[in-house]
């Protein structure tokens, strides 16, 4: 299952790289502490977070995440989107909060 | 930043005292001190530590020896390089002759596993001043991570970022009126040097005078 499928299923808003959503999704991780996400997430994960600052791109790039999904309709900062485009990390937004979003994505991935 | 270029930028901006506060590191401080030797610029040895909660805390120390003792603790409490490895080529140690002496191989971008109060306790234990970094920032600040400035952390001062400034900080945080506020450039590159500073009434530009100004003793104070 790739990022585009998740975007469609969860009706996510795509903030950048809408033509580069073909990455394979291996799972997901929910976290707002960057050090935790760096230690415990894996390549191909969808990273679900409330953080919107540009440092999330460095983390997603380092860990080779499939995409970042920001919750609660929070807007990625302008410099975050700039970095995301440079690094090739799609940034998506959902109006849901993390618990609900993660639950729905988990269900889709495990269908 | 190259020590000589940094010193030059500080002198050009009319700064009298600058604290060097690299993230979780301190090896570059001696080189900046040496580069500043022929100027009247005072260099304070410091460090910006990332707590377990991912809040940034500034430690300012009386001398290099104290920050180096603190550094030993910080290195022990950073994760093993195996987790969250980032480019150590981005962490050079540059001397005052602009020669790269080596690279810091610790994961400086990471958080230590020390909770906030432990970090401030250690800073105080080594005779330092503990300041909560950029409390107005929506990430990596005590306010963003905890929602409050805990009294138990015993901060000696709170830093407001250059974009808001001390006056703005006083408007935003009336509940923190009892704390001294400072503002700094938090410069990570030369063009940011001197973008903000704190004006203090001191007898001389040194660590002990800063401590007096923060606690408003002996006629030393921070100009707001």
C-alpha cells in the first residue's frame, strides 16, 4: 500500500509533493518527541505528529519515512514545507487527532 | 562558525560579552576565547542542553573547567551514536587558525535523557547559571514542552527569543514577572550574530557580574 492510497482513504490534505506519493508504507509511528521518533520509528513509516516546525523534516529524512501526517489540522510552518520539498518528504494534514487518525490508518493497513 | 569570524562579527556589532552555547557540546569555546584574546570582548563558557522532555536549557559557567565537568555528564547522557546517527561532518571543531581539529562524534542533535530538574541541578552543582531557552518559542522550550516554567527547576532567568524581545516577553508572560528575562541572538550563523542582546548594568564584563545582574544585587541589573 502506498502513501497515495492512504491519502485517498483518510481524505488527507496534501501540502507538498502531491506527485510523489508512491512510496510504499511499511507501518506508522505516533510521536512528538523527536528523540523518541529517531530512536523508535522505521523506514517507510507514516509519522503522525502534532509538531509543525522544520526539524521534523530532518528526522523524517534521516529515518526515511514515507510521509509525515500532521494532526488536528495544524499547518506546517512555511520553512517546513520548503525543507520538505527539498528533502522529498510529503507532508499531509488531517483534521483528526492522533488517536483517531492512527486507529483508522492502522485499520486500513491491516485490512 | 569560524572562531575568528564570529569574534569579528561580535566586535563589529558592539557586543561586550558573548556566551558560547553549542548544543550539548563545548569543545569550540576555547578556540573562540583564544580568537578573542586581542579584543575587549569577554567570552562566557556555556552550553545549550536538550532535556529529556526536549526543552532547551542554557547553562552559563564561570570558566572552561566547570563547563567541561558538566560536559562529561552530558556526553554520558546522550544516546549511543548507533541511534539517530546524523552527519558528524556537520559538527566540526574549528580552532582559532580556522583549522578543523576534528569532528564531534556525539549525537548532539539528540536530547539527553536528563529530565529538566536534573539538568538545572547539575548546572547549579557546577556553579553555573541556568536559563530556560527561548520560552516564547513553540518548540524546544520549557513552555512548549511542559506548558509551564516549573518552580522546582529553579531557573535563574528566562530567555525570550530575538523576534519577540524582552518587552514583548513581559506582555506575553505576566505570570512570570518574578523571573529576570534576557534576550539573545541564539545565532547559529554569522548573519544572526547581534540580532538581539541583553543590556546590563555591570561593573565589568564577566560571569560573576551577570549573576549579580540576574539577581539584581549590588547595583547590577538588566535594562528592560
